[in-house]
């Protein structure tokens, strides 16, 4: 079993009160949780990575539970996203290990969530930033929820680490006015509309 030893955990919480216009009532909440872990595949090519996703499932559930708690509970959470930064000794495919453990953990804990969990991953040096995409949990075409949250761990990832990230939000962008499918129009049947 690969060992993704956890070195550091960080939670970022934001309240967006306005974005140049009138104050939002209530303010929009969004948060991200970052886990800096050892990369057991660093420095070598491993032909079969998929079994490692099973190893990461408990980490995904723990991070999801903490993130939901940071946002005050699951009520109102209607956007999510995930991402990973792989240290320089690894490869982008190591970040793809997070698709199942991160995405499915959020879906399990949030209940009905039919839309794809947006994702971004890259190889980066210590202190690299990542724009974690956010999207509505039940309808990918809800424009008000197209967003990103920039995250960073100043002392990671080291070359032999991976930074795994989950993000969630309550509400769309403050002052969203781009039209398209509105939240109240979501049918939640196919993950798109």
C-alpha cells in the first residue's frame, strides 16, 4: 500500500461581503482545505496508479468533513471543486489520483450532487498557486457558480509531495448577472441543467 503521509493541513475560509456593488445579504461563504502529503510515486514511474485511489479515500472523507464544518454545516453548500499540485519529483498523473477520493467524498457527504466536480491539477514548485475551479453541485450550466478559489501552501509541495485540495461554496458569485440557467431553474436530472 502506498503511503501518503500527511505533513500539514490548512483550511482557508472566506466571506465575500461585496465585489464593488451593494453588500450581499447574507455574505457568500467559500472555503478550501489543503492537505500536504508525501508522494510515494515521486522519482519513479509506476505503471499502475489506480489502486492508490482506494488508499486516499479516508483522506478525502476527513477533508470533506472538516470543510463542511468550516462552512457551518452542509446547508446551503451548492458549489464544489477539487485540485492538486504535484511536487517537481512527480508527474501530473499523480494529481489525477485525487479524482475519485476527493470528488466522491464530497458527493457522499453533500447528498444529491449530480454535476461533475470541476478539477485542476499541475506539477509545481514549493509555494505554487492553484486556481481550484468551482461549479454548481447539481447543474454544470449555472453561470453564477462558475468561479475559482486560489490556494497556496507556502512551504509545499516539496519535490516528493502532493498538495491535495477540496473547495466548496455557499452561493454563486456576489453580484452575478450574466444570465443563463439560474439556480431556481435547476432540474438536477442530468448534472447539466
